[in-house]
């Protein structure tokens, strides 16, 4: 139980590291949550016209005083007890599916901070709970792909978004587990097969019910699972009823939303030719991939990570992915090609369609779910839990990600507690914003850092005996 508890504590520390309104477009998402159940007095009232709703002022302008101003802390003026009309919400254009907002609305209270904290805690618990259940339901040989895929891509964007009120939280959960749940369904029997089928449906509802692009990504994940689990027998044809159901779920939820999934209202088209746009964007496209690993800022893209964060996460993911290229079969390579194509084509298509360049409109979090699936699939064929890596390699990965997570968490907290113009390691000095809670910023940072370190240390300990036994037996790392 150490691993899920450590993961949960690490996520909760990240959830406490920033104020209400700090995730991308959170004013839109909070307004949508508060109005998810229609007109309710003192929560969601009619606005100045049909395109607007009146929500608590602190909901409508939660991020106004600090968004895009990294030097400004989150010590914003309070407007308790007042209402403000805003067009920022899901009530007019139905830009997002309704499931995420409806679920989060359960936690709405008259106190904004309490509401946001409960939502963030719920999403962290949901992530840990679903993946823990999936781990124990999967066949033994698939479990390492779940863990490696999640850990290698978590810092910093995943750690920030999972315990948030951003719909991308559920998109990340779906990307991490759906392809494995469906693949495991094809191979398991009995109660575990039923459990994996139920988890597959849940993950599709969560992802497609949060973002319409996750509906499309979910279908791709299902197709990858079909390729990996394909068998030439009658039972497999019957089992394909589950993927068919999942596609129907994805399609149904996709049709509830008008979301483009990648654009903001501030994008402006270029007048270059299609070929010029393709050429210019292809040169810069890796920014989006590395951006999810820390090159781009968190929050409203205004919290820049230290270079050591993204340099470490990129090196670790690239190194392990390159290691994964050493083995595989036709099924793996077909899946890798499909995912690689999607990671390139999806953002490129939208950039060209809208006449924009990398850096405008399309953000790393929109392609991030595809990267999570890719990180797991690229490791297929590596049969041991340690992937055949040496002890020094495993230590470098664990220490590197531990340091990257700790620095990223500290940077994110510093940005909101004092603004980035604050200096020094002591987050308790010169506090301008913090929760009304007995735990201090430094204690929260230490808790989050130690919890993540404990998570990786425990995982490392779990694979260490296997590595030692393999060394003593001098068995081949990749038997033919």
C-alpha cells in the first residue's frame, strides 16, 4: 500500500500548490461547474443576456489579478457575497462534454476554497484509485507498462493537472489506463475480465466526458489494444463487443460537445501557403512534446520551470523510449507508428487548418495524452519489470525524476505564494498567499517531495531483487 499512498500524497501536495483559478482557463471551467445544474440562486443566475450567466464574483475573476503576471502572487481582492455576469462557461456553446462539470458540481459549496480543494482531492483519489484497481486486475506482464508509462510522463504537467479542476485531469487518467484495460480484457478470464471490462467503460466515460478530443484519443487507444490483443478465434470476435461499446460511448459523448479541443479565442491566422505552414510548424513541433515535460510554463503558461526540470524529464523519457526500440514485434511497431503519426498529425493538422504556428492556440496539454500512451507502448517487448536496465540506470531515473518533481513543485508554489520575484528556498518567508490551513508552505513542499521520492524508491525496491536475481543467474535480458 506504500505506492498508492505515496502517489496520493504527492498529488495532494501539488493540488495545494496553487490557488483557485490557477489551471489553464480555470475561470471557464469553474463557471461551467457552478452552472452545471442550471439556474440556482446564489450559484448560477441569469446573466445580462442569453450568452452569459451570473456566478459568484470570486469564481468569475478568480485568476484575473495574477494570470499572465508571474511576478504577482495570488493574494487577490475578495468579493464574497457578490455575483458577476460572465460569458466564460459551457452553457452557451457547449464547448465541452457535460460529464466532468456535472461530477465536479457535487462539491460546490458557498466557500470557493473549500469547493476547489474538495474537487482537487477527489480527482487525485480517483486517479490513484482507478490505476490501483487496474494494476491488480491486469496480467502480471502488463503491470510494468502501466507504471512506467505513468511515471515517465508525470512531471511536471501531469502532477499539476491531475489534482485540478481542469477536464484534462480525466483525459490524463484515460490515456494512462484505457489501452491497457482493453488489452487486459482480451487476455484475462473470470472476475478479472469483468473488472477490466467495467474499468474500460469507466475510463472511456471519464475521458470522453471531460474533453471531446479525448473521445477521439480513446478510440485510438482502443484500436491499439485491439492490435495488441488480436487473436484468430471465435472468442475474440465476441470480445470485440466491448470495443464496439466503447466506440459508441465515445461517439455519443463527442456529439454532446462543440469543442475543437485545441484552440483559444486569441488565435490569429497566418497568410502563408499550406506548404509553408507545414514546413514552419514541423520544425517547431517538438516544442509541444517537450512542453508537456516542462519546457512550456504551467498554469496560464506563465509559470516557467527551471531548465533542470525539463532537461531531466526529456532525457529520462527519451532515454527509456530509445531503450524500448531494441525489441518488439509487428503488433508493437504498428501501434508505435500509429501513435507517432497521431502525435505529429493531430497538432499539425489543426495548426495548418487555423493558419497558426507552434506557440499559438495549440498547447502541449492537448497532445499530452497521446504521449502517455506512446510512453507505455514503446516499452512493449521488454519483459522484466526493470526493463532490463542496470542498477545505475535505474538510480539515475529515480533520482532525476525526484529532483525534477521537487524543483517543479517548489517553483509552482513560489509563483503563487510571493510571485516569481521572490527568492530563496524558504517558502515560509514573505508569504502573500496561502491556504487558511495549519500546514505551512515549506511543510507542504517537503511532504510532496518526500512522498514522490518514497514512491520512486518503493518502485525501485520492487524491481531491484528481480534485477539482482537476473544478474546472479546470468539470464539473457531479452530471451528470443
